[in-house]
């Protein structure tokens, strides 16, 4: 049972344009969500997070939107840069529980 | 800077071998985790530990065991390696608590079982 789903295995975007990565979840108990970025041969690194009490969180070029009624979150990257090419994982957790549940990942490629 | 260190970046082992993957963190974190990453499947939790000598099964524990004798070290053991255990293995740790930045990950160990 995949509680966190990223339905797009890959995404290709032109440099300078907006990249939108999507994530859906099924467990309504999740109350915080995170995005991680992973380069080949490296571990994932934290990018941005959002609590369920918010619907938007912004950090520089990165913005995460949360739609609780749709159980959907998205990561927007504006403008996209070549260094953004990586695999992006969304993750969800429950306050008080220590483990996170991860999606399958989306490989983002930024074309010059 | 906080660190999670995995002892090997690449490993090649033979079917049937007993394999040890080591992970050390220097952040005094209570919680440590082992995940494997496979294409199309994302990160799947194998085992985790809340404290020294404490362990709990994750989603895919079959064929694996773990050891946590010291707070800073969490070992993943493949009792008898099989080809379907060829994967990228990621160790992570986090401080006991909620939310925040979640995990700190190691760089991963790419294990190939032949």
C-alpha cells in the first residue's frame, strides 16, 4: 500500500522555466510533509517542508503547496537551473512518530 | 557540520555471503534508519532503531537484521546475500522529536550481489 505517491517518474523542463513536481498521499494522519533532493551517488538532502496547518511555504526559488482536501502537495521551482537536475522525493510524517514515508521519486532534468 | 557516514560507497558480494553495512552518526541522534532505494520504488524502510539495543522492523525486513550496540552506530546485516538485495542502501538519523528537517542521510552504499 503506497501511502505516498509520485506518479511522474521523470520531468524535463527548460532552464529558466517553472518546474512543478507533484505528490499525492492517502493517509489523512500525515501532518507534515518534506521534499528531499538527491544527486547520483549521494544521499538525499532536505529541501523544504510544510506543516499541515499551512497551505504554502516558500524558501527562495522553492515553494511547496499543500492541498489537504485533495491530499496533494506540489513543489514549484522558479526559475529552474541546471543544478536543479536531480531526483526529488516527497515524504510525509506524523508528529510524534519518528519515521517518514517516501514517494517513489521524480527525476527532474533541466535542459539548457 | 552534522554527519552520517556509511563505511563503504560500493560493495560487490557473492550470493550467500554474510554482509555488514555500517553507519555512524556524530549528532547524538536517538533515531537511526536503514532504507533501500530502487528505481520506481523510492525509499523503502528496512529497519529502524529508537535507542541503543532497540530495533523495529520497517516495511521490508525480510532477509535483513540490524545491530545497535552504541548510540552512534547502526549496522545492517544481510544474513545470506541474494541477487534481489542488489540496491542502494541509505542510512539516516534524526533527533528524537517531530517535524523539522526530518532525516540526515549518509551518502549511500551501492551493493551489488553476484
